[in-house]
C-alpha cells in the first residue's frame, strides 16, 4: 500500500490495533485523537486530506471499505471493527476491552 509510509504511530500502552483515518481540519477528528492521547494508548493515524495521488486514492478506498459514507473520523480497530465519528463512550469501551 502506497499510503502506509504516511501513517504516523503514536506511542502508548498497547491495547488494540487502532488505525484512525482523519482530516487535519476536522474538529471531531482532533477530539478523537485527543481522547486516544488522554487514554495513553498506542494508535496509528493518517490525515487523508494531506495525501495526494495514488496514496489518497488507496486510503479513500480503504475508508470506503469500512465506512461507505466516507465520513471522518473513521477508526478501524483490530481490522475487524469500525467506529465512525466521535463516539466517546464506544471508543472508551473498545479500548478498555483490549486490555
């Protein structure tokens, strides 16, 4: 995947495999990142709006696979579950269940 080199890893305690697709200008995306930071968990993220060309095309195909409406934030957990939007309770529940 071309876009993998654009994924940033945030260190923290290992809970689940979390990949956050976000927009750099999205307030809900910032809230989601802030919550993950506050919880101190490891996660990966990519700012989709900062990608270009093939990388952007690939990442949007991946977002659409999980979230057909292609809205943000889109958070994929363990490659099995998707949380769309800033859903604080659901995010906390999913992260805690991974301990």
